[in-house]
């Protein structure tokens, strides 16, 4: 699977976990030069508290376009150490 935004591959892996239709990539698959920390947080009743990354490619920024659960609840343990995408990031095989 590849995650692409602004014509750049920002993550690539053949080891993704699909939860609720979202591919969660292992952290090792991220091209870190495109990721910036974000203060954004959200909460899911069964997964826990999500943290976010902003994507920065060239002169464009996509705020909060990647998320992860640093300490997921037990029901979502399989996504620990993994990152998913939205907000215009194309994820495909």
C-alpha cells in the first residue's frame, strides 16, 4: 500500500492493518521528512485518544492529515505503532 499526498509517496508498506476502512501503516513505513507534530487530539470510545501529524510537502501543509493512537485501548491493540491518513491523502495498492 502507498499513501500519497501532493504528488509524493509519504508512506509505503505491504504490512497495513485495516480498521474501519482505514489502512494503518507501521511507523517504520513513514517518510518522516513529510511529517510534523500537531497539537490536535480526538477521542474514540473504543480506540482511545488519537494524536495527529501535519503533512508538509513542498510549500503545502495538510493539517492533521495523519493520526495514530499512542496508547490504544485493548480492543484496538493491533494499531499501536501505526498511522492512518485522511484529508485528501490517497491510499492505494
